[in-house]
């Protein structure tokens, strides 16, 4: 993606264009990390807990960007403990406990399996 396209996805970065990455907030650093991946031409993004420690407004922005990237044909592999965040974005869900997959669900199955999932997650 071009720099202009990335800055359209992340207007916060456009505002902070001249700031060193180390001076950015945690959310802005996460946006920068995703932007750097997109700049390489990759079509597969591996995101490991992109919402960890971020303010709710930034979490919403990251979710919107992931949706846009999916619409553009990108594949996103998301590892996330924030179930509510992941549930709204993922097409398939794999529940992992102690390093083992203990359940695999489509988005449609999440409602039917909510009790099992909640008990597994301790929610």
C-alpha cells in the first residue's frame, strides 16, 4: 500500500507524521506497526493481541481498519484474548487452551456455542 493509503487508514499517524515512533502513544505505535506491514506489500497480516493495553476508542479504530483490510482482500490471522473484539471481526474462531485447539467455530456457531466458549474462557 502507498503511504497515502496507509495514512487514510490511520489519520492519527498523519497528524503525528514528524514524530519519532518512540514518541507515539501505544495505540499509535500499534497503528505504525500495522502500517509498516502494509507498506511491504504483504497480503497476510499476523496480528498478536493488537488491542492489548489500548484505549477503547483506539480499539474501535483498529477494528475498523481490520474490516477495511478484509474487504480489500487481505488475510488477517488474529491472536486475541479480547473475545468481544475478535468475535466481531473473525470468520473462523479457534479456542486454544494450554497450547491446544479445543474448539473451532464459524461466526454463526458462536451464538449456539456461547455457553461452552464462556466456560472455557472463564467469562
